């Protein structure tokens, strides 16, 4: 069976962008691909974080993976730092990573701007760690949102550079993008992000979701209820397309253009459909959160299996590089 790999950082509550742009797609692909899904804690430490929150966040992410439909019989779920080979391969790949390539990375530039007081080397070499995360498992495909496409291109560059230097070994994985490849945040401008506080948490209640939607930015030119709006520039409308039946969102668009309905009405319709779609996931989040031992077992089992695959790769890589002696 073909394999795929992906992960999410435990930098905060998983949100609709992570769910629609990543996890929902992973679940859909499980019929075709065996999955490696990890919780990306080593990446999460490249920005300032609250130490006491890290473990609860890791467990929350595992709960949310399971509740979203990741079936442990079709994939393995593990924590990145439980597999030491990730950091060991990163060092090796660092030696074939051109600094200039890292300097081009959009996410690095954005994060450096966002965290001016903490521009650390980990933030800079993040894409090399990501390449190691991926290449260790030889996946056929990596399903991600649009923001990760550049990093994936670099992964392929590093695979080629390693192969050119040490012999054909790493496979170049293809990028699989979901339909919802870039969900905008509630500010209607930037991508929905945990750290930008413009997100709807996956585990938000129906009331919290409606409240967050009511505060979302819509067409900036529609200032009064009586102004006609333009759904084509409205983020609420783009979300409608993901949750509301077509006939109903087309009617919303029509009524918006002639000021037949106001933004509040339109948002309430969206909230109703969004909540209907997410209620089963939220119920499963509550159920898995009450089964902590089960979740920990899933992560332990995942780490065991991941370590087996990753250590085999690492040994083969070191052998190709002349780093293993016959007495080892
Ligand atoms: N807004 C989004 N739209 C579509 N896909 C998204 N993803 C994230 N945000 C969106 C996809 O989710 C996966 C995991 O992302 P991540 O949490 O590891 O890193 P991120 O992209 O940096 O997510 P955030 O929320 O923006 O985290 P912070 O704020 O901590 O940096 C990836 O496949 C990503 O494409």
C-alpha cells in the first residue's frame, strides 16, 4: 500500500484551518494510503511557549486526531520527539542544506517578523527538520495546506542533494493539497493560525463558534446593513461553500448583493451548518478526552512502530555516508 505522512504543531488549539486544510484530507486519503501522522512538538519549540501547557496540548492534539477520524488501524499516530532519529537525520541533512534556500522560506520570514525578539536557529532550520521528518519514512505523498508547499519543495531538493552526494536513496514525495488549501482567519486577511488568534478552535462549542463568526470581518465595503455586499471578497462566503448546501449559499450570495440579508443573518446561517457538521467531531473529542489511557497507548504504540522504520532508515543513511563501522 502507498504511504503518506503529515503532522500538526501543538502550538495551540487545532482549528478549522488545520481540520479542513489537513486532517479531513488525511482521513479521506486513508482508504488509499497507510498514514504516518505525528504531533510536531520539536517544531513547536521554535517559538516562545508555555512549558506547562506543552503536554496537555500534545494530548489534546492526539485526541483531536482520533476524534477527526484517524483510525489507528490504518495509520500510526506518534509524537515527533519520541523518535530521536528525526533530530539525528536533521543534522545529516543540515550538511546538504544550502543556507540560501533557507533564507528564501516565506514561513521563516513571516515568523521572524512575528517573533522579532526570538529569531533562533531552530526557526531558521525548521524546513530541514521537516525534511528529516518526512524522508525518514519514505512516504509517497505528503498532504498539506498551501502554506507548507514551499517546505515540501525544499524536502525534494534535499533528497536530490543527498542522493547526488551519497547515491540514490531517498524517494521524492509528492505534495497532496486539499480542496480547502488556505482557510482565511476571522480577520479575513491572513491564513487562519493558532498563533494569530484569528481562528475557530475545532473543539469550540456551538455557541462559541457562532460568537466567533459574528465577530468575523466580511466585505470591508459593506459598512451598513443597507449597503449591497460582494460575496466574492467575503471570507464568510468562502466558508459557506465548505459547509452550507449549494442552493442555500447561492441564495445568501444573491441576497447579499442586493442587501436583502445582512451579514449577521448570513453568519447565523453559516454557524448553523458549521455546527451541524462539527458536532459529531466535538462529541468524539469529549469521548476521547475521557479515555486518556487509550490515547496514551495509541501514542506509545505509534512511537514504537515509528522508531522501527526511522531507525532502519537512519542506519542505511549512515552506512551510505561511511558513518557505520563493521564493528558497530
Ligand atoms: N489556515 C489554514 N488553511 C489550510 N491549511 C492550514 N494548515 C494550517 N493552517 C491552515 C495546515 O495544517 C497543517 C498543520 O499546520 P501546523 O499547525 O503544523 O502549522 P501551521 O501551518 O503553522 O499552522 P498554524 O495554525 O498557522 O500554527 P502556528 O500559528 O503555530 O504557526 C499543515 O498541513 C498546514 O498546511
